[in-house]
C-alpha cells in the first residue's frame, strides 16, 4: 500500500534565532519525542495501517490498535515511543509492549482532507479524536507557550527537544516547513 501522505518535517533553528522570537499568540511549542515517526491511516474499525517515514508498514501493539479503533477514521501524524526511552528502544522486542503512540497532527478526518486548514483547527479535530481513547497507549502531544523556561523544563526532564509550530501553518506533506522549527538541546 502506498503511504497516504508523507510527513511534514521541521526545519533546524536558523542561526541567530531564539525561542523569544516566537510569540505565544502565533506559535505553540510541542515536545520533540525521541521515537519513530508514523503516519497512521484508519480507513475503518478493522483497517488501521501505520507507515514509517520511508513508507514501510509498521506493526502496532494490540493495545495501541484497540485505542485507535475507538477514534474516528482519518490520517494521523505521530511518534511511536517507549516512555523514558530513545528511538532505538522502539524496536527492542522486550520494550515493544510498553510502546505508546503520541499524536500531534491530523491530515484527514472522516474522508475530508484538512491539510489546508490551519494547525489550530486540525488540533481541535485531533483533541476530539483522542478524547475517545481511555489509556496512555495513544495520547495527544503536549503543547506549551514558547518560552525559555519551558525549553529548560523539557530538557531538565530529559526530553529530546521541542518543535515550535505556527498556529496557522498548513500541513506541507513531505516538506521541511519554516512554520515548524526544531529546538534541540545543545551538548
């Protein structure tokens, strides 16, 4: 099966830019999870397919699939993680039962393409969809107002970094958009 949509990618922080350059009224800060990026297509209750960035079909745990079955049909963008782990842990056979799917965007809902909608509207659909799950196996990505204090808090608790997203950004499948900017912890 072909990948339903390529994931939108964040750009590296341009030289000379700082977290204070991104206003909280126009931007949100999301945790940058250290896992494997997945596009999840739910065509029906029984047809749920997850794809890696490279377009390979990925198997999800029964616990994750059971929660996705509760959600509306659509195409979701997220990260498969092992809580407290790194991207290499996602394929560790002993850790796979602990895996979680963190969703941070939605590109289609009930057959409707919403990639041209602003992020804040897509997020509302995603919030509604994830309210239907009842475990931490599928969850919504954390969002904060962009600030130096928030970045420090994320790094102090061990997160890989953050992505600052423009609230009005459209989903640019397969592109590195200037509307999504990565902040990674410097060594």
